[in-house]
C-alpha cells in the first residue's frame, strides 16, 4: 500500500464531510453541471463515478433522479460508500484504469483523480468504450496544458468538449450572496479565464 492509499484507508470514514467546507453547495453544483453541461442527462440515466471515494457525489446525483454506480480502488472507501448509499446504488472495488461497468452507462465522471490515469489518452479511449453520452471530469489548467488534454479527448473520439469554470470553493464556505456571485463569475468569460490562472479548475464535459 502506498502512502496515499494508506491515507485514503485511514480517512475513509466521513471523507466527504472532512473534504468540503460546504458539502451541499459544492456537490450540488457539481451534480448540476454533470447533468446539464453539454448533452443533458435525463432522470434514470446511469452515471459511473470513478475514484468515487465515499460516494458523497452519489447522493447529489441520486437526488436528481439519476442512477449511480461508484467505483474506488480503496476497500475502506468502498465500504464507506456502501454504508452511505445502502441499497440506493451499487459501489464496486476497482481501478479507474481497468474498470468496466457491467453495462454501458450514460455518463462517466472522474473528480480529483484524473492524474491516476497511467496513460491519459489510453484512459480516455477506455472510458469512451462504455460511455454513451459524455465523460465529465475536473481539470486544473495550471497543471495540465488544456490543448494536450483536448487532443487526447479527440483521439478517443470525444470531439465535442465544453470547459466550464468551477468556482465554488472546496475549503471555504461562502454565504449565499457570495456563493451566487461565484457561480455567476463562472459565466463571465475573460474574467473567469483570468481567475483560472491563479486558482480553481475547469469542469470538462466531453462527448462524441
């Protein structure tokens, strides 16, 4: 077990509650964009969430009427996710590089984990093989050249790509007016791109 894997194992209990200052604001906004950015998902569509942790996102997606299947490589996280979701969803033990769901899914999500892909282009090709509508993931433009990621997506047949700034902070809880302002800033074009030079990430939706 690597040091990172040991950290995840030890922190599996209440992972979501520890990771986000405002769990509801952060994950509900993420779920909203998963459903609506690019090709829209409809109630009953299935989402497979790779590197799901304790499946905090699953609750937000289930509330939108979507079906959810979580996948994580840490057994302790899988157990925590199963406790969280109970009979409402399936959670599988698996590595995001190799996992294949039992049937094709409408959408695949990967958050705070794209760097676990051993070969990013190969990972996109792998996921596109079982994803019918779109792949959604977060991207830090200060760590990855956006042009390189777009090229890998196109090579996987995912040529329709939308990048949406995500400005709801992970570690700070904003009062209502500031939260609304942060979401509005996401749609501000040049101002949003300027903010992304120093902080925050894109949420990427890629489809055929």
